[in-house]
C-alpha cells in the first residue's frame, strides 16, 4: 500500500510540473490535482483504519 501511495504521489508531481511548464497542458494540471485528492483520500482512509487496531 505504501508503494501505491508513493507511485501516486510521483505521478501527481510529474503531472503538475508538466501541466505548469507547458502552456497547452492545463488539463494535465487538473489531472494532477485530481490524483492529489485521490492520494490524500487513500492515505487518510489507510491512516484511519490503522488507528483502530
């Protein structure tokens, strides 16, 4: 699960950087933002489920 979160964070970072750097790829910035929200949600759920044990 940690590897999945790390992979999602890496993909998010690459999408955001490319989306900012290239003018016509604003949609990539949006995809990066969506990936960030998804990664944060998965991390929050994982952290919450570990706290109840």
